[in-house]
C-alpha cells in the first residue's frame, strides 16, 4: 500500500519534471509521519524514502529512540516541519538533520547555542508566512531578508533555504501565488548575496498542492496523506 502510493507520487513528480525540464533526482521527498506508527515509517524507508518529517519534537524523540541501534537509525534523516518552541531546541538539535521551521532570531540563537554544545552545525530552513492568515507561524516576507542576514552570522547554524505552508484552498491552483512568492524571495536573497553561500532548498508543497509547488520551483516536498 505505502509502496504503491510512493510509486504513484514518484510517477507524478517525474511527469511534472519532464514538463518543466528539471531533474527528478534533485527533488527531495519528505514523508510526513506525524501521528503514524514506527511500523509505517519503516515501510516508507523500505520503499526507499529516507527523509522523515515530524511536526512535534516529543513524538519524533520517541520514534528516533526506538530505531536507535537498528539499521534504520543510519538511514533515516529526520526533519522537523512543525513549530519549534525555544525550550525544545536542545532536544531538536540532538535528533533533527534539518529544521524547517525557524521563524525568529531568538529561536535561531537558541538553536545555535545548543548546537555549539554538541559541536554540531545545524542545518535549518527559514519559515516564511507567504499567506497573510494570522494564525500561522513564519516570518513576514518583507522582514525575511534582514532576519536571514542576522541568522547567517551564527556559527553553529547553516541556512539551507526557505520553507512555506500554503493556506488551505478549495483548488490547488489558488496556492500557486504563495509558492511563486517564496521562489522569488529565494532568488532575491541569492541575487543580493545575503548569505555566505546561496540558499538551495525550497521546501514547499504537500499532498494537495505538491504538483503546483513543483512547477513553481520546489525541490523539497513534504507529503503525508498521499503516502500513508
Ligand atoms: C502535516 C504537514 C504536511 C503534510 O501534509 P499532507 O497534507 O498530509 O501531505 C506538510 N507540512 C507540514 C508543515 C505539515 O504539518
């Protein structure tokens, strides 16, 4: 079941990549396993997807600990896709390969501090709120460049790119402007040499809108329901 679902998603990614002339091998697929069991995660890894996304530190910590010492521990790359509270930064830095949800200098400084303690350079993405809905976390697009400049000076953090969550819409086509906005922001940041190295990763697109996100330049998709 999971294996078939993944094949189907990969076929769709390949189709779109052919259309927009991009290499499907460069599109990362993060399986979002929040509220899923360890058995389901293992099935995903066995099917060849080793990027695993969780939205809560506590839940991820339990899963991470359960695979420690098994071959899965070596293969899985853990992604934090949900909001991170400053007081959970210590645990987050211990287990996550990529934190997608950094949305303030304060949080970045705490991640930097905790990463320094364990001699780690923590890969992160900056979460940008491309939709004006108030409830969502993320930096405002107009403040992102300044904040990114500030965060990129931290020694134990490496900003790999940007992340956004498009608002819930009845038709995925309506999500397109949010994705193109994030791509434009990334291009502007890189054109202005805001960071020591150009930002590469654009984490955007979920089950309902990943095809649109891909067309708009996503190279990291976060997919839950379509897999499980
Ligand atoms: C749950 C979640 C996803 C995956 O959503 P699906 O619709 O299940 O594909 C992606 N990104 C974030 C931030 C999420 O919380």
